[in-house]
């Protein structure tokens, strides 16, 4: 049902960067359908960077203080009443629950007191309005799931392409990091991710790094300051010395590094979605058993290997050779 007179929209999606990037195609369609509407994101504190990167989609951020049952952050119980009043005082015309299945989030978003509420729900759980909610399609890719919600609102979907705009500051940060790489002649190894259970073994990343090195490519290991232990583990397993960029780059600088790389080899995490957005070839190792949900949609540029069902290093080696090294950028 296409809603009318929508001038103020709030989107609830208080998740990490990979999750947020997967929702951008839906937000893009939403903004195209309501070009004059102001879209506010209710998200985690880090999402201030997202607002700055996508000012053509999001106009403001309201920082989410947490809520019982959400694992992303501990609830600030003292801050929650003021947060809720801030949201309610906005008098939103539409609130979109894009956080998940709705078991916990639907009662919360209902409290936003928007004129219309839309989103996902599951049977036998609370649904504010079944005319504007769809049964959570758990079998769909994360990108397509949110596009399905948009389609229910009679909003045409434009494409499933991801986006990650490179800003002037990103290029400045990259230059300041002074990473000695040659455009198109290096492969990025990114061994970190949220949760140890989602991390491919450092020795496997090292083996792929050495394989790329023997092909004449530079090998660059990226990661956050919190991931230096696993980065060092990969470095020590390698027979050839890599370039360690981990802990030296902002997220924007990493995006520039990815954009100019021959390829990325990573766990299924935020950088894999950035590579998909920037159309840089990638091998994605999925250890969460959900490659159908999170793997890049473009299978020509990206290969997702489900390590839970196919734990074969030789297969990864074959994919590296056939997909990434057959047409190295020059």
C-alpha cells in the first residue's frame, strides 16, 4: 500500500556496518519514492559516519541507547526515556522497523508513535499493523529481504547494488597512512571479524597470502587495532613478509585500499560488503552457515565459500587462481 503525505521517516536499524550497507538499496528506493522526505536513522553511535557518507539518503541520526534483548550494546536505562521522548517529539509520518524479525523490535518501534509503522513480523508475535508489515522472509538474502519490504509499500526497487561513497577525507587518510602499495598489484587479506567463530584460521589466510605473493602480488593485511593479535598470527604463519596496514587506517582509508586492490580475501564481515559496493573482486569465507544471506550477490566478481560445508583449502586456492589472479589490474 503506497502511503501518502510522507514528509518525515525514521528507520530503525541499530546494527553494524555490513548490516547497514545491505539495507542501502532499500533506503535508496525509499528516498527515490519520497524525494522530499527527511529520513532519520535510529542507529548505534558509530553510524554518525554513515550519515556523513550518505547525506543524500539520511538527514540525521538519533543514537540508540540499547534495549533489553538486543545484543549489539548494553542498554543505558537512564538514557532510554529521553531517547524515546526525542523520537516521539519528531512526529514521524512513517517508522520502518528494519532491525530484524520484529520479535523484540516491533513493540519498541510502536512506541515511536509514528503515524504509520511498517516492517517485519513473525507469526504469533506482536505486529502493530498487518497491512504494513510482512512476514519475516528468513530464506532471502539480506539485501533482497529489505527490498521485499519496500515493494510491499508499492515502492519500485531501483537495483540491488551496494554503495560506499569514497570521500575526500578518505583519500587524505589513505595518503597519510603511507601504505607502500601499487594500484591493482596487491591483494588484501582481512582475517578479522566480529566473533571468533566467524574467523577463518590465520594459517589458512597465510597460505593464501603466500600464494598471491608467489604470483607477483603485494600482500596487505588489514584490520582494526583490536584485531592485531590475529593479524600478527597471520603474519607469523606467512613465509613471505606482508605489508601490515592493520591499526594504521581509518575505515575510509581501508575503503580506498579496497577500491585500488586486485582482490580482497576476507571473512564474511564489513569489508566484504565494502568490496561488493566498490566492485573489487573478492573471496569471502563464510563460517556462520548463512552464505545465502550475507554473501555478495554478484557471483562473477565475488565468490563465497561456505566453510561449514566445504572446508577445503584447495578449493579456496583454485578460486583465487581462477577468479582473482586471471585478470590482475595493471
